[in-house]
C-alpha cells in the first residue's frame, strides 16, 4: 500500500521523511492536535509562519509538516522558503490522508504546523523529531 502512495509524491518534496520518522512525526501531530497546538491548511500555516519572530536563532518549538502528494504542488511550493526565512524546520510526509487523520480532521490535510509552548508535555517528542530532520541549508 505504501508503494502506491509514493508514486504520487512530487519530486520537489525534499526532505522526505523515511517510514520510521513519518510515524514519529504523525504521532507528534496527533498529540499536538489533542492539545490544540496545530495549525492546519495553507492559509492558517502561512499566517502563523509570517507572524513568527525572525530574530530567533532557530524556532525550536515549531515543525512544519507538509504532505508530499499535494496536487497541484504550486499550492504549497512557497512554504518551505518561508520556513527557511523564519528558521522553522520542515519535513515532507508521503500522504495527505495520513496527515489529515493525525491532525484530527476528516479531510486530507496538505500542511500542518506544530507549535508547542515551552511547558508542553510533548516537547521531548518534538525535539526527537527535530533532531532527525535534516538541517536547513542556507
């Protein structure tokens, strides 16, 4: 089943999470959505990224999770650049259906932004995921 999903993934979807990291990231999204710490959809995520402070060395409390099988890809192609400007780590996952399920919606979701505060109980899971996401190249 996973091979058929990967056929629809856009070639610009880099860095793509491997199977183990995908499971961990989706677990983080699910737990954060239970705490109402997730922004879903392009419009909401773009607004949250624009409002985030740029002067931080690295936004350690935020991870942007993007579905790799979004069509047309132009809908989300500008978001990785915005994340790099604001020092927010981002990662692609293969399926928008799985991302939608993890973010507690009935519809597939193309993008989510996990935004945890410092006293969140899921902070360690966020840090584990952030460590495995490749460093941003500038």
